[in-house]
């Protein structure tokens, strides 16, 4: 029996690097997670590399930790990118069907999408993905796949995702220095996570997915089963950690641990007021606070974030009937109720769906984006399909290790 090929998703987040390794079941359209790893990285800020060596070490660490759990070697990764350097825009393309039979072919679909991709762009930007929203045939709207249909005039509305080429190159260099290759093209992590935490019914009815990261917050608006718009806000849950650190006079690492273990979205949600012991900023002095005081540091910043999201909702043509919260920041106790209170919209927590594996990862929204990278290309045949290539270079030390594996 042939050895199963594993696929690896590498998520370069706001300030962390996450790796998930899985195997795809093409018949059941599902992913089984077999290993995972995550680490904070000082070489990445807001999804952009600020130190190649630090980032390369972080990439090497998470992938090798995942390798150890699977007893397998990983060479290629699906790369997920995020941050303010990623921009999106909607555009429209048209294409005339001049043949006498008027039947629309796959080549016609490709042509109309290429026409829609013709947008003004600065020289330092590159298109990494185009997502069709809907096609029109002779002004008949609502067509999802025009191939094989007949018409004279084909139109398409698409969602275009672009990224800074210099930022991408720095990420590529970091991954290559770590000894791994990237399967082109890179994937916008915000789109990938939506594929695993938002249901098809929610996409059809309309909803907003909010990915709460450390330094950025991603928004994706869905309607009529397609993406209407997406955006990154340059504020995230690290601001809450900084407020706690400043207020309690402790380190950022200690503040993050206190927030994750004892934090609650609003003081009114507390059922008790337990004391919390922690170490001061000097690393020696023991201090004490309580959950009520902690929540008073959390609530104002959280309210500010949801008010900003409310402003973005008001800029949409239609108010979404539901909100899905995901990402590491969504693990804060009561955050869904806080979102409902500020936005006035029904809110739920988004966990990866159609995934098999350890409960510690399938029930952890912090891994949702990396899992989404696996689901974005389900099936082994997708890993090497035409038009996709690996970039990067494997160092000699990895080649030698492969020989003796």
C-alpha cells in the first residue's frame, strides 16, 4: 500500500506562526489533522516579516515539531498570509461569444475573468487570487457556472486579492531559509478560514465573519453564496493585552496568560470575583488582582473594536443577519455576547467544520486558518495540479536528513 502523502498549512499570522499537517479524504471531502504546532514570533508584525532570521527560526520550529509527531518529512507548504499589505477590490469583466454555436466554453470563462483582472495597480503589487462572485449571460444574473450554456454576452463580477510583492518576497525568503518550499500561489488566510467556519447556508443568507487576530482583525462579508467584500482592520486583541500589562504593571507574556485564563468580556458577565495572583513586571514581586478589575481593562478596548466593526457593517448595502467570530481572540469568555450587545446582531463562535482530529485543535479557533489552508486544496491531486509550483530551496542539511530518514 502506498504511503499517504501529507499536506501542510503554514499560517503566517499577526505575531504567531502556526503549522497544521493533515491528510485529505477526497471521497468524503474532509481533512484529518495528524499534527500541529504554534509559536510566537518576534520576526513577524501584523503579518509582515521584520526579521528574516527570526521568522525562519519560527517556521523551522513549528514544522519540525509537527514532523516529529508524524514521523514524516515535510518539504512543501501551503502558505497563508494576512495583514494590511493585503488589499481587495471588486471588479467586472465582459467577453463576447462570437462563435456561431454560442456555447460558452472553459476558455471563455477564463477570458472573461482575465478581462476582469485588468485593474490599475502599482508596480509593487501582485494579484494572488481572484474569486468569481457571479456570472451573467445576456444580462441574466445569478449564474454560478456558465460552462456549457449558450449566450452572446458573458459578464463576471470578481473579488480580487492583491498583496505587496516585497512583503511576499520577505516571507518567501524566510520560508526558504528554514528549508521548505511554498506551493504557489500563496493563500489569503482570511478566505481560507471562511471556508471551514462559515456554513453554506450562512453564506447564502448573508453573514459577516470576523477573524480576531493579535494585531489585525479580518472581516469577510458573504451574501448570495459568495464573498461581497473583505477587509483587514489594523487593530487586534493584542491591544487588550497591552492594556492589561500597563494596568497591572506586568509583562506582556504574563498579561496574555492572565487574559486567556481569567478574562471575561464584560464585568456584568461575572458570576464570582476570584482573586488572581501574578508576577509583576520585575519578574519577582508577587501581586494580586481580581476578575472584576481585569474585566474593566478588557471591556473598553473590546467595545472600541466592536464599534469599529459596526461602522464597517453600516457601510454595507445590507446588514448581515448573523456574525461568526473566529481566531485566537474569539476564545475570550463571553465575547460572542459582547459582540451582540454592541452590534445588535446575533453572533456565534466559529470552529472548523468537516475536520477530524484531536479535540484540542478541532475545538480551537486559533488553528482555524491553518486548517483552512488544508481544506482550500483538498485531495492529493490538488497538491501538484497544473499551474501550481513550489518555490524555495532545500538546504543541504535537510537533503542529508531525508537520505537517512
